[in-house]
């Protein structure tokens, strides 16, 4: 185990392992990395989007004012779509451009392009979309969507209705047990990647070429084929340096790519840049799904969980997008890493007239984990038991069966994870000290709170089987090994992590490995860059490709059985000279015994989990309701840390996003259902002045399905901060805050409720 | 309407006629071809477009070019190639997606120009106008400690 304490005020306590320099580090610190907005082509056009303003309705007509010299412009509407007017995703319910019917404000209707970006604002104002509202008022709240008499957006306004059931909650309730019941809410969250979304499209030798800021090149590729009708070989997608994503560039880049493609196709192949401004990006792109959870917990007097009964609903917004898979991850994580024989989680994704919600780091799990972990603290209070004791009594151990029916395999030890977390922050002493402090009833109240949780790595259930990902290696005559994968670098350190895995598998220096640019003409489809799957899933495929490469070099190029780097490079040169095959592609292999039955939500939903215990310490001003996090401890069992700096960066960054989710990040919707505070001025994310020292500790039991026993870690740190912080606030104040974000006004209101 | 402007960018003289309200950010990225300076929000909140204007850290999206007349601008490209901040940011986890990095390094440079060995609270305050959504800031603090000879 080792610790990262970059953030600690005690300077010089950062015993990070000797980690090689990140692959993309130099180009980023020198400012030479090329993001989509940095690209220019001679004669390029700039495009903008005219959108609907009403939260659903029909378009009666589109008119264009005469004073604009329209012949200078390229104008695209739904009629210009050569393929199918739908954005290809799980379903195809969402139009590329609205023709008549639409479901939310901010849907794209007309695209306008001009060589001079200054000429766009006036033209945009000269486009008039005559919109007619639907008879029934729009639906924005989950409970409204579920009522029978409100506007129907999708069938019954329910996109998916899942049930995960084990044992019998009804039978368990007949036994004597203490029952706690409450309702929890989580708000939407904006990704706020610092680089707004954008795409550049052009026709090059008859090939539609789209490059931009994106996570999933082959999602974009599939969407382009569908909307343009072009065959596979005439569509090429490349990733540019991508300035943050966090899930926010999983689905929406397909929209922007299709739009840019339509303009270039109408403009005879001229390059077209479609780059969003910050306000447009925040108003129209997906955010984290808001949620409502009704949690019922039954426990024996000594704190053993007898049943977990949860009704979990997420707001999917106006189109289906990725809501089914966000929901399934939310369901599976809803009952937490706990031993309980009777579990029922009913989960629904509902349709509203908000712009669709989508992928965001954690993908449904932060919402359901928040509800459970906050409820567990309230149950502990009811049982007059310490929250850590309640968790220790119930947390899964090797040999136990998880709520989804998965047998937990050793050697991981969650008791040790909890123990390390409590010890690192001196938990017990602080609980006592804060109780005494708060008894003074001063203006500042102090609290400490924890959350225990796990996060599954890779696509849920049979998702990885369906993806059938491929990745490969290409070796040059000089011995340079290039990784061929559609997995993208978006800051998470994928180039560095995968290069380390390949170098280790090939037993060559890290410097001898590079990552080819994600380009659908050059790299195989390794699946999307999502779901904490890169290290574990793609890393494992690449490790096997490395084994195949060694076998090839031995068979065809006389690589000795024991070799140094010089001999490796010599063998590569011989392979080239002999005209041998120098590219190796390997396929995904599903771990044996990992079966999943989606119809009943039972089986092994993930090949591995990362396990964690997070502890937050807060000071709350009882007069103003302001919360300051004074210390944060994040202990996780991740199987194996492949690259120390990258892994610590993932955890620290995720924790800070989680702090924002808990306290600051309040998406406010206007009457039209779009984000109203769609500026960085009024949507507040944590700055360097807002964050506490963050203690990051890793345990490495090598339990994961990835190379060397690694599990995925990218999403894990998003799950724990919100419940740990809310539990700390409730401990400090004796309140029952049950939603995030907990803004000062909510905290003051909760204090008033407590007094009443 | 345009006005004549002359100013220095990274040691080289620039002159031309510009609309007076044209943003320094656009001139740097456009006319000067210096794309290390990034646009994250266009309203002075994120700091991705931070540059030094006569040694003062400014958000170039908020600076009309008319205000730059007769002054000196330093962008990331204009820092000495051996500025220790470069190696430090690359090594300590100070950069992830990289979009905030040029502005962050300019803010760090402005801090170190004023204060050779900043402590953590000085560092936090100096960076509070630069948003990073990836790192949680810890790697950035480590980079500044390293570059100012205080260890990681």
C-alpha cells in the first residue's frame, strides 16, 4: 500500500512510486497538443445551430429574413439529410435535425455556416422557427412524468422498468426488525469539461472525415454512417486532443459530428468547424441524471441488514439516449457492497421534457449509492450504533454473495479498507472530539462522515460480450511498438497506463511504446472509452496481443527466449526485412464463469469491482449554512495500481468532482426545461480555494480481472464523496439532509426542521 | 471601425489595425497563431486564456485589443523553454486533459515571479482563478512545489 498526499499542507509527503512520465505530458504543458479549436484549414467554414425554444411541440415553418445575403451561407435543414434522420445510439428516437415534432427546448433545427465567424450571429437571428406548443403542459419532474394524466413523451413516460430481486423483502418484514424508511434526491450535474464540445468535418478524396473532441470514435462513426448513408469505408473519424470529457463526450459528439458532416456535404466538401460556446454547451448537452430514491432498510437490533428495499427513479429527459444502461448500473450498485439475503430494487428511467440526461462518471451509481449510504447513517442513528460499526457488520467478505447474486472472491478485504480509512484520519478520536465540540453549541459545528462502496469495472452484465472489443500492436522496423486502439486519451492517462501494460508484457522499456492516434481507418474498435474499462478490459486485450507479438517474433524473427531490448529491436528489424506480419490484433475474452441474466438482474454483473471507504470531515457554519470540508480521506482497494501518478490523479480529481456534486453544483432549470445557469459564472465547481487536503491510499490485493490483477478505477471516486459529506454534515448538525447538492439554504432549512 | 495597435508578443513586435473591442485572446490565437492560449468560457471565469500583460496575469478573453496598445504580452509559448514549471507539470500529475494547463502554468509563473517559495495557501489563492476539472488540483500544487525547489 502507498499513499499520495499531494494536497496535504504537510509538504513533502508524497511517496509516489517511481512512475514514468505521462505520454501526453510534454505536448500538454508546452501547449502544442492540438485540440479541435486549434485546427484550421484554408477556406474553412464556421457553423452555428438554430434551435427550438419551447419544451416540446411542432414546427409549423422556418423562415429566413431577406436582409441576410443567404447565398453566401450554407444552410442545412432536416431535408438535407441523405441518410436516416436519427442519431444512432441504443435506440434511434432522437432526430439529427428536427423536421416537425420535437420534445425539448434546444433541439437543433437549422445549421448555418459562413467563412467569417463574425457573420453568423446576425444570420442566426434572421432564422425564425415558428413553433407550436403541445396542448398539455411540459413535464419536468419525475412524479409528474409518472402520473397518468400528464403529457406523454414516451410510452407511459417510462423508458425502462427493471427489478433486481433476491430472497423476499415481504417475508423478511414479517420477522421482527427495525425498519428505517426515507426518500433521497440527487440533482443534475454538469460535466464542465474545460474544453467545450466541437467537431471539424471535411470531405477528403470522397471520404467524409470528421475529427474532434470525443470519447468514442466508433460511436461517432456509426452515427455518421446512419445519418449520411455513406458506407463504412467512406467515413473516417479521428480524435483530437480532448480537453476533458467525464462521460460528457460519450454520446453528444455524435450529434455535432452529424451536423458538421451535413454542412460539409452540402458545401461540396469544404472544411466546417462546429465549435460550441460555453453557454450553448451547458444548455444543450447531457448532464448527470437527477434521481429520486425511496429507501427502506430492515435490520436486526444488532445492526444486521435483514432487507434492502429501494425504489429508484432517474429522469432520462426527452430521449432515451443511454438511460437504460445508466439505470442498470444504478440498480446494481443501489444495494451497495453489503450482505443481505432479501433485496428488492425497482428502478425506472422516466421521460421528461428536459434535454436528455446522459453519461457522467459513475453512470447511475453515484445517485443510488448516495441514497443507500445516507440512509445507512440514519439507520445507525436509529439503532444507536456507530455508522462504521453498522457498515463493518454488513460489508461483503470473500465467500459472500452480493445483492446481484455474485460470489465475492478473495483476497480483497473490505474490513481492512475500512480500517485503513478510519486509522488514516483518526476517525474515532474525531467523532468523540467533535461531539464534545458541538455540545458547546458554537457557530461552527464539526462533523465526520463516511461511505463504503464498490464500483464495477467494465460494461454491465453481458455488455463486454456484446462489444467484442479488439485492440492491437504494430511494430516498426526500429522496434517501436504502437498501440492500436480506439480507446481515447481525455486526460485520464490512458496512453500512459496502456503503454505501461504493454511495455511490461513485452519486457521492453516504457519509452519503446507509443499510442497511435485514434483514427477509425487505422485502429480496431476497442469499444467506447467509458465504464472504467480501459485499464482492465482493453489493457487485458493488449497484454494478450503482446504475448502474441512475442510468439510471432520468436517464430518468424528468431527472438531469443530470454532477450534484452536490443535483441527485441533486432528481431523487429528482421521481421520487417522478411516481410512478416507486423500488426497483431487481439480479441476480448470473457472471464470464465461470469454469467449474467439481465431479465432478473442476477449473476455476475462485473468482472471486478474497486472497493473503497471515504471519510469526510466538515465544519458547518450554523449561522450561514456554509460548509467547509477540512479533510478528506479516500482509501481504495483497486487490485493493482498500474501507474501511481495517473491513479492518484484519477482519485483526487474524482473526489473533487464529488465534492462539487455534494455542495456546489446546482443545475437550475428554466421554465423551458433547459439549464438556466449555463455559465461558469453561476454554475459553481470547486476551485483550488475550496478543497481540503485529500489523502489518497491504495490497497493492491491483485483481485482484479485486468493486467496484474488491476480493476478499473475511473468512476469509483465519484461515488463516495457525496454521501460521506452529507453524513458528516448530518453528524455535525443532527439534521436529516437527504439530497445533493446541499446548498447553504438547504442546510439552514434542515436545521429549522430539526428545531421544529 | 478599426484602430492601429502596436504591442509586443513574446518579445516580437506586432502591429495592425483591429476593431478596438476585439479580444486579445482572438488576436493571439488568430493573427498571431499562438494556440496554447485556450478559450474555456469566454467570460473570465476559467482562466484557460490566462496570459501575462506587462507581468500581470490577465484573462485574455476579457482584454480588448485597444488596451494592449504599447504593452507587452507573454503567452505560454513565450516562457523560457527551460522554465522548471514545464517539467514539473508533466511529471507530478499537474496536467491531465491539458486544456487548463497553459493558463495554469501562466498563473503559476505569475505566482513564482512574485514569490520564490510559495506555501500552500499562497498557491491555492494564486490558482483560484484557474479552473481544472481533472486533477483536483493536487498534482498542480505538487508541480509548483517542485518547480520552486520545495520537493514534491
